[in-house]
C-alpha cells in the first residue's frame, strides 16, 4: 500500500486544495503529504483542518507562498492531541519572525508530536530565531 502522496508542482491553489485534502482525511494508510511548490497562500485553515482529521505524519509546504497568518493558524493545530504530525517543512516561504512565538508554543505543548520542524530560507531574523530557540529548548519531542 502506498503511504505517500506527492502533489508538488501540481498547480494547486487553496480552492483546489480543499476537495483534495478533504478526500485524504479518511485515508489511514497516508503518512506523507508533499504539497511543495504550489500557490497556497491563504490555505492555513484548510491545512489545519486536514491535520486535525488525518493520521499523516509528515507534511511538506516548501515554496508555497504561505503567509505568516497561515502558519500561525497551522501552529494552533500542532499543539493539540488530535494532530499526529511528526514532521513539518515550511522552507522558502518568506515567513517572518511573527510565526516564531506560535510555532514555539506548538512545539512545547505536551500534546505536540512534532519531532522535525524545518524553516530554512525564511526571514525569521535574529529576534525570531531567539524566540523559537527558547521554545525549542523546552520542546518535549523536537529533535
């Protein structure tokens, strides 16, 4: 049985993503979802809903143009015990330091299962990195 779906560079938008993620919510075999290199700005609530209803362990949203607001929405889901996600990649989205506190709170939540968080190629700056590192030091599962 396949355990991964790769929809990178599939010309997806938040509108086309809704029915796809809704259909994938009830797939117990699905462990990895790659949505990289799509235009997904504004997809935060759609992705958060998927993470709440899915058993997926890995999600890649690299180079999707997702916004700080999208990531903050997703981060609220990461700290809940209904989210099975262990690996989240958000590389090259131009994210700012505004996401760091929310992501930090998510990874330090006792219900968080996140082990890998990748933020390469974003604009977190020294302040954002410091905020995130202060949380990461207390994260129960993050590697």
